[in-house]
C-alpha cells in the first residue's frame, strides 16, 4: 500500500494543511513522492532530488523579484514538514539548499553587488546549493571552518579544505561554504564562499556509511587549490560575533531542521492515526500533541522572522525549540513504534527507519552541550555566542 492509498483512510485531516501548501508551490510533487515506497525515496541515487529540480522546488526561499517562488517563512516551514513526512533524505537536502539560498538572499538584501545576479541565475537555471558549513563534531564550535581561502594576485580566491559530510555532494551546482579567508593583509576573517561544483580541484569520496538519510548525498568533498572569482567570497562584518547575515542564516537553518525532522516524526504519528480505534484516543493524542506543540513553536519563530523581530532573540527561541523538539521526537517516535506493534516492525523497515531518522536531529550544530551553555549565558544577559 502506498502513502497515497493510506491517505484515503483515517487521519486525512492530519498534515492536510502542510500538504496543501506544498501542492500550491510544487503542484503534483506530494503525489509523485507518495507514489513510490519509502525505501525507494530514501535509497542512494533515488529520483526525489531530480524531481525537485524538475518542478523548480529549490526556488522556494528565493523572492519573486529574483525569479523565485517567494514563499513566506511560515509557508516554507509547512513545506519542509510535508516533505519530511514523505522523504527524510529529501527534507535534509532541501534544508541545506534553503539555508544556503537564504544566506545569498540576505547578501542581496544588504547590497552585495553580485547577490541579486546570483539569485536570478540560481532561480532561472534551477540550481541546487550544497552547504559546506560546520558540523556538530565533539569539541568543535558550530561555525569552526574546515576550509581556507587565500586571495590571489588577480584578486580572486584559492580555496582548500575538506567538508565531510557535504549534503547534495553530487547534485549541487554550487557549494556554499564557510571559510577562513586571508586577504592581502594575511589576517584571518570569517567568510562565505560560493564555489561552482564543477570547478577543477574538487574531488568527491564516499563518507556516509549509514542507510538512514543516505539519499541526501552526504559524502566527502575535498577542495585543492580551487579558484573562484573575488565576488564569490563574502566577508563577515564582524569576526568576533555573528553578523546580521549569519544570524539570519542560522535562524533559517534551525527552523528548517526542526520542521523537517518534525515531518519525519509526523509520518509515524500518521501511521498511528490510521490505526483508528485499534489504538486508544489517549495514546493517539499523546504522541500527536508532543510533536504538534513543537511545530507551533517553529511557526511562531517563522512569523517573528516575517514581522522583523530581533534576529538574536529569534535565534535563541529556535535553538531552544530545537532541543525541546529533539526530546519530543525521541518520546513520540518510540511510543509510536510501540503502538504500531511488532508486526509493523517485522513486515517493513518503515517504522524503524523513521524512528532512527528522527534521532539525527541531535547531530546538527549547535550540539546540545554547546548551545545550552550559550543560551544559559544569553538569558543571563550576555550576548548570544553561537559561533
């Protein structure tokens, strides 16, 4: 039975709003995703990323003035949840692309000369962006750079380093990467680099060994003396603290992560709801309310972003929400697996796959240990140091 068949049964109101928003921006995409089994959507070299490009779904966060779909922050969260409920790997791929695209949108808004032209090219040609920023490695700061950029004699940049894993490593047209940039003064500065994926000097190697989320193309990319134009490296305004563009991008990343993983947990909840009276209403609502309350919090941050609320305050809220979401998904997914029973576990990998996928939210930066310390200091009156 496909997802499309089960949607005709009980629980049709659940996720209806999110899937209607997805349909509005990407007509027919939800139906296409649900037409094949979960295992096929999540497999290595699955068709879902290609389908996304065909329907120009990667233009979701790009404003209409640059040729994008111009979705609002709230609508973007709803789309991420809907996609996460169908394909966890695709939701993660979309998260990294949309995080990167939102950063370029901010640079365009702040008046970078080539920002608007880049966005128009990305939207017009249906390009995908890989995200080469920090990972939640033990002991590492979230924005700790693994790549360097040195200015060249012709005022371009030469980039070296490794990103592992790098989502969309095969399908991306550009890599957006956090780099430590050394200009003519040879002083290190934080920067964002935009690197064409087909540049000479980029080598891809296998890295992702887990079957869960393998469809997101998260492999290793090594860059050796990769040359990019001078306008493709954007220097941060402040090397000590997050600048306005970085703050906004960080909020986007955390919102998209929360919405995507909530979508994965929602797929399990949908299975429970489809059991109807075979599972008590108290049990059904306990798993639903645990996760639904977290999505309400994500939606509130999205509305705050639309309304121009303090970005630092929004970041503190969404990081706090993310840690609460990690706990809620752990409780809900395990309870869903229990309620669905041993036969659901035995007859299909779907339950165990989705349960495992929801746990991966913990592996994205900032780690709970690092972020909790930063939030504690922030709520005691210090700056929010999540860099």
